[in-house]
């Protein structure tokens, strides 16, 4: 397993990252090499509209159980925010925007999006300079079906697949990521009304929003009897 240090958080075998809302600077980005062509596999894109996978459903359950154990209500699992989370997980795995830099030479983080999709690319740096472009992703990815801002935690592991328990444990061990889930600190009174989960191979992403989803809740895939 890799030992990685990113954004001042030390985690063995994973990157975790969270968006902070107190810095809002609008700026254009120049991060990943520009190709202008869609670079997502057909297999990956087909995953976006599916029901929740067993791992995704397990993470939904674990997150809500963790919230309830801390006196918070469970959150509805959103079709729209799950779509955003899945596209981001796929992009992070297949196109690796977190390995780029912006025009200043600042490293991109796991909140970055490549220029190889239908979305606006963004190199999300540790100074949160491009935060607005990140918060806007739910509107952009859903074509304004979901009209609220979005905020995320992201997880990456050097292993071939994520382990759900390790994903949540990693977020819980990081004060900033834990605060996003439990609505503490700068996220106090956020009143999350929707969240989405995306897991693709070695990446897991969770998005939170304080608007209900007009498309309703995502559902878990039904077990098939063998």
C-alpha cells in the first residue's frame, strides 16, 4: 500500500479530501492536459445510471448509522447527487485529474475534475481558489435538475478496490471530513437533506447538499437468486 501525504492529512493507503466553504474565489483553471474528448469507458458510464451497488448501499447505511449514533437524522440518498458522485469517482480513477497542476504549479487534489468529460474542468488546489467551480458540479452534472450547491469527501486507495469500512473510518479519523458528515464546526447547521455515494474501483466519493432532490431517492440493486 502507498503512504501518501496530501493537504496535511496523513493516511496510510488512501487520500481523503474535503471542500471548505469559507474561501470563494472565482477563477479560470488550467490544470490537466487538454484533449477535449470524452475519456470515460463505456463500462464506466453505464454504471452511472444503475441502482446502488452492494458497496454503495453499505456505505449509505454506515454513514446514516454513524450520524444517528451522534444524534443526527439519517439523510435521503439522492439520485442526482449519486450521479455526481459516480461521475467524479469514475473521472478520478480513469483520468486522474488529481495528479495535475494548475497554471501556478499548485498540485490538484481529489476534488479536481479532468477536461475529458462534458463538465467544466477544475484543478482544485489546497488554497480553495477554485471552490465555486466545485460547488457548482451538482447543477452542471444534472443539467440544473439539482439546483443547490454540493460538498464532498473523496477517498482513494492504492489497492484495486475500496473496502467500505476503511472509507468511512478514514473520513472519521480526519477532523475536517468528519465535520462534513456530522455537521459540526464550519458545517454546523448545514441541515443536509440529500447525499450521494459513488464507488468505482479504488475510489469512493460522497456528496452532500441542503436541498431535497426532485428526482427522489436512489435505490439499492435487488439481489438475484442463484
